[in-house]
C-alpha cells in the first residue's frame, strides 16, 4: 500500500557510465520503457554526463534528471566541486544528499547534509536525502535512533514547504552493493519510523513525501519491495546500470 500514489524509481549510477556508455544505455532503456504516467523515473548520472542524458531524453519528458552531490557552498574557490546552481543550469531537478558513500567513504557529516539540502532548495531543486544504519548499529538495536538523527539533522535548515516537497531514501549501509537486501518488512519497519518523524515535522503533509528503499534492489526483488507497506519507491545502484534490468524495475 502506498501513501504516495506515484512510485518513484531512481537510478544512482555512482561513478559509472561515461558519455558514450550513457548514450548506449539510453538507446537500450528508452526503447524498452514506454512513458507511464503512474510513476516517476529519475536518473542520477555523473555530473559530467548530465547534459548528455538531458539531450538524450529531450523527447522523453517523463524521465527526470538529478545529480549525485553538490557543494555546500554557493560558488568560489572550491576546486573540483559542483554547485547547486550549476546542477540546475545543467538540467537537473533532483540532488542526492547524504548518500551512504558520501557519509562513509568521504566522511560527510550531518551538518553538511543539512547545508546541502538548504542549498539545493534555494536553487529550486528537490533534495533526495538518504539515511541508513551500519550493520553494527543495527545489531546494537540503534537503527531507529540513527535514521531519525540523520533525518532530523538533514532537514534542520528546511522550511515546511521544502520538507513537504522532498524525497527521503532509507538505505541500510549493510545492504548497499552487498547483494544483501533488506526484507520488505525491514523496509516497512524503518519507513514507519521515518513517516512518523516527518509527520511530527509537517503533519498531514508527511503522507505525500515519497519514502524510497535502496540497497541491492534488482529486477527479481523490486516488485516485492515496492509492494511493501510505506515503500513509495526504490533507489537503485548496480542494477540500474543495465538498461534491460532497469527497464524491468521501472515496470515493476
Ligand atoms: P545498490 O546501491 O543498488 O548497488 O546496492 C544502492 C545505492 O547506493 O543507492
């Protein structure tokens, strides 16, 4: 059962698919996935490939575009960074914030996730805030506490309206890229906690905030996860790199 009527299927390509591969991906994917008005598909390519994907989906306004990260800063001497304004200018509508790899590989803290969410909203983009516990935290029974802390901290600089319009993804760190998927019930349990916290912040509007599950989603488990109570969509890494499998997931 979905509290949000239009499931969101989001592809996080991470540091995969350059310009040439992305073009081939679109040829394969778009021919297999016809536009549907009962779901939202978002692609998150590398920032260097956003304009290629934007051009390649020009005839497919149903396909939305996002970037995987932006700077906390507006502009200036930050070699190697991309700003939210640049993401907007390149055609992105969404920005991943606080992805597990940003937190655990690059040491990003909650304070930065909060600043990034604020920066993203300032430029008219929608943040997709990711939260999730490590296996050690899960085993210590801290899952709820960890995801609530990440959620509240990440949203701390946002207005009611911005929170209402955003997307949240629950991605247990132990399930990302490991082949070890959470069960639909695991996803539901955590999504209920997140939904209740969002309701505490924005009341009834919390029902319209898509809560995505991510972590080793593939074409075999996507339907069951999507059918789980309180799961409004999926954030997919590895399996989104294959146009055939991604088309299947988008059809699930
Ligand atoms: P995975 O990645 O599907 O490869 O586990 C998910 C993610 O990190 O968003």
